[in-house]
C-alpha cells in the first residue's frame, strides 16, 4: 500500500470528530480509521443516535459524559452538547479542525436546518474552529463509507493550509458511487415533501410517523442535489450570519414609522 503523506508526522494536527448517529456509528468509525495515522484524533460524540437534533441543547437535565477509550468520550446529549463539552471541558485547547460525520444519508436543502451533523459543525464554527459536516448519500441499504472518509482525509489538509473565512463552515455531501468530480455548490431550496403516516395506538390515541419523499422537479443545476445527481461531491460553504443585508437596507425605514406610531 502506498504510504499516506498528507501530514507531517512531527506536526500532526489535532482533529475533533463528532456526529449525530452515535459514537459507535460506522461512518464516524470510518473517519477515525482514516485519520488515525496522520492526526491526533479526539472523538466526542453522542452516546446514541441523535439525528435531526439540529443545534439543540440539553437544558432541563444533566449532560452525562463517559470516557470509553483513549481520547474518546460518549456524551448523553445532542451533537451541539458534545461540542460545548469538548471546547469548554474535555480538551485542553481548541482543535485545529472539527469533522462531523460521516452521516448515513445526505444533508442538503432544508435538511441543513434539521441535521445534527450540520448542527455540530455550526457549533464548532460559532466557537471559531474550522469545521466541516460530511454526509454520505446512498441508494442501497449497504453504505460504503470508505471513499467518503478518504476524500475527507484529502480535504482536511487543504482546509488547514488555506483556512476558511470567519463564520464559514463547509457542508460536504458524498455520492455513492462517486464519479470523481467535485463541485462547489449553493444550498438548494426545499428538496423533499413532508409525509405523515397516521396511526392509532392500542389505547386509541392518534399518532403520526414523520418521513419525507424526495422531489424530482425544479432542481437548479448549481445546487448540492444537482451535484450528487451527476455523481459529484458537493461542497457548500454555509455562513453563521443569517442577516439578509439587502433586506436590512430596504426595511430600515420601517424603524421611523414604528417609532412615530408608538408615540400616538
């Protein structure tokens, strides 16, 4: 096997790995295996699956944390909880890079608001640590995380060398199979239809299973989903500041109207 030389062994970067599928998930394990000989890897991740946790925090109960291995910590909380514990308690210094993933299933379009994988990367960016969220698209039940892990291994030194703009983190979606292409994309608009499967429990209470159905029409060619459909890796820069500057300038005159109306 050809030796890997992306990093200089005498100056290995500190990389923090997390996810929302749980600390034992195969996608996370694929990342740990990919980086174990080229970085100082610390794992801080939820003890169990916390998919769709977004950037939620645990506020009304304690957050338990167990060390389960060398530089590995299982957190009974959300992905964002795990990042906060890592930055403020578990690590002596901030890592050089946070990698969240590899998620089982793509995180594109509106799912970037719901995804715990993306939420963990966003929490890292809030703490001024370069971060990427990595998700793996798949069509069959079997998911091969190896190529996505190897791609992430090659992306990491580029980020460490070039850096990311302040307040920006990357959302990476990897296709299966991969055709070798890479596209920098924008986030697509809503790409799924929400579906509710109704039912009744044995005590007569109504319930609903929430799931989704992919949309196939109206896909813009420069978006994340379009890239995956052509077998390319999608890399979308996401920004922390949600302020819409054109609207800020356009609507600012409302302030005077509201001040005057409040005096009446």
